[in-house]
């Protein structure tokens, strides 16, 4: 009897350990870049304001929708994807919308397997965080397209700027600028992005 109990306890311990390992693996997040042909819409900040149909301060709502597009006639392989994100408009600086929330598409998608979660994104873009506030520079999709009524951030990360970074991040202390604070995938061209951020902050945040 005691031997049976010991065996049962041993099996339960093994199951518990394996369960913990599985949960930790599923929590692992990896970022990867997928390449896509893109046309740059705004080569400078003035052009960014000009081409944007909406310039808004908005809060990202929960319930993002991960859209995956499969390779035709090839089950299991993903051709590309994107995420539909709903935002609540807190303040509008340019453009008008019929109501809130507004749906935008973010150029990233998520896949999961035994190795964990992989977020596939473009450029230096990171997903807007649910509950986070941002200044968005948004372009409307063409009427008649399947995305009609939705918007997208202009030129990836240059169309999205997080609100509420620490006051220590000021022009005189640029050495403190980090990808983590600015919610970028990496440090590539970070100082160039920071120049754009300063203009956004000076005009739309402060």
C-alpha cells in the first residue's frame, strides 16, 4: 500500500514539474522580423503630419485580434499576418472619426508552439501595449478595400509614440535613451527616432 502511494506521489510530482516547465516555455517571448515591401510615406516629421488622416492621443483597449493568412493550398504555413487593435480616442489633433473605439491594424502577428510565443514584426516596431497611451499618426485605408473603416500607423514605429516616459529623458540627457523606454524592438536608428519623438512630445504631449 505504501509503495502504491509513493508511486502515485512520484507521478504527481513529475506531472507538476512538467506542467511548470510547459508553462514557463509558453511564457517565453521571442521577437522576429519579417521582410515586406513597403513605401515610405513620410521622410520627415512635417510630412508625417501631412500624410496622417488622424493624429490622436489614444488608449489601447484589450481584446487584440491576431489575424494569420495561410499560404494557399499549404496547410500550416503562414504567408503573413497582422493584428487588429481597438483604441479609445482621448484627444484628437487632426481629423475626425464617427465614433470610438477606432480599429487600427498593427504590422505584427503572433504564433505559438512548444518553444513559446513568437511575435513577428516589421522594422523596429513593437506592439502597442493594452492599457497604454500613445500618440498615433494614422492613415485611413482606401474605400472599397477589405480594411475600409480602419487605420494603420504611418511608417510603422514612426506612427506610434508612447506617452508618459520618465522626465529624465530630456534632450540634454540623450545618452539615457533606451529602446525599452521608447518601446522599440532594438537600438537601431534609436537617436533618429528620438529626434522625431522630441517633436511629437513638444507638440502633442507636453
